[in-house]
């Protein structure tokens, strides 16, 4: 039987789970967890998601994320898992896929299950015997909820409002779940909510199907607007690199043999485009007018161990932020 098409709506809450292949450990050290969260923070910003909770277990992870105006859940997870797998394989000397081919995503009735799911996610390490207290497990967002210091990309305010901002009260709420069955009931393999919520979601899906031609046209228009915004962002990055090195944008992109400062400028431009836009290597090559993508990959590899160029990237990025 064919798998149902993944639901990907704007302004929708999702519980996402992804497991490794053959139960392999994906997070062997704090460095692995930090690198995953570094990529996660980057891509939720690029694709416009709110993060309510997360928990990184040894062989799987849970995310509680909410889409904004553009549905892009599959894009977010694809970029996240690809980037982390490349890092992990290089660090641990392995090859191939790390996570199973299809992640699970459940559409959540936010009005009813936001708190319950955050508690379920935060209790995972305790139930697995990895920690006695959820707030001391460094691979989850519970420590931020209970102790503060959360990063900008983690939205704790909405859940903490239910406890009048009292972090200790939220911690007690989580621990009270140990005496209960907190696993959410999943209906029809992809809904966390009651039957009425399921009916609303299915009605929404049917409406989208009936309006497929109009929706397709709207999606194309939305896609064009997104491409325009991405191109504008790329131009801003290019201008920043050009100003720093005092070359024209055309010289950086079109030079056949980029050496010396010109080569540094191209390498930095490629790196910044990759880091700040949801573009793949082919997209970057096309933007720069390069006939082949191998040169893009070459420059990205060379950037990894070059502290001098990374420092220049940081300065260019800060200048661009002041200008915007």
C-alpha cells in the first residue's frame, strides 16, 4: 500500500521523529549534539519555523516545530539530516546514510496538545534511563525551560505562559508526567488530536485537492517570490564580499582562474551563500555563472580548516547586518 502523502501546511504544529539506521548512535558526544543543534538553528531560520521543544536521544530525535507562512517541513529535514550526516561520517569515519529514509511527522492539535507533547518529549531521557531529571539532560530543551538561557531560536515563551513564566512550575508539570502515560494518541498514523481535529485536517486536504490548479498557480507565484528574495539576499552577500576585497561582483564570479585575493573572495562568497541560503551546490554554481559544480564543492572543502577566511566571513556578515 502506498504511503500517504506528507501533510505540509503553513501555520501548523508538527511532532517530528527520525531514527537512525540499525539503531546506530547518532550523538556520541556533546560535540555531535552541538553540531546537530547548530545546523538545526540555521535551517529553522532559513525555512521559517518556530521551535517549541527538542530532544536528542542516542539513536533518534524528537522535534516540536511550527511552520510559519511557507510550508517547508520536508526541505527543513532534508537539509538538516544531510548536513549532519556529512559531518558525522567525516568525524566518525563512516559512509552512507545515518538516518532512516523517511522521517515521521505528526500534525498536532496545538490548542490541546502543545503542553502534553512538550512534556512527553522532555521525559524521553528519564524513561530511557539516561537521566534521573529531565532538566539535567543536555540533549533536550528541558534544561532551558527550567533553568533559562535559551538560544534565540528556541521559543519557550508560549508554553511558559501557561505557568505564568514560572520555570519551576513547568519543571514540576513535567515530572508529574512520570506517573502517567504521557505518550500521545496518534490517529491514522499522522494526527495528534481528537476526531474533530482529524476531520478538520482532512477537510483542509480535500479543499486543497479540489483547488489544486489554483493552489498550484499560487504555489508557483509564492515560489517565484521566494526565489526573488533569495536572489536579493545573495546579491547583498556578494556586494559585501566585493566591498571587502575591492573587486566588482562580476570579477569574483566570472574570473576563469581565481587566484590570490580574487580566489579568497570567491571562496568566501561561496561559503556565505551556502551558509545563509537554502541553496545546493548546483544553485550556487548557477548564480555565479559557473559551468560545473565541482569548483563550488572544492571551495567549500577548502574553507573547513581556514581560520583566516572564516574570520573574514564573520566580519563581512556583521557589516551586512549593520547595513540591513
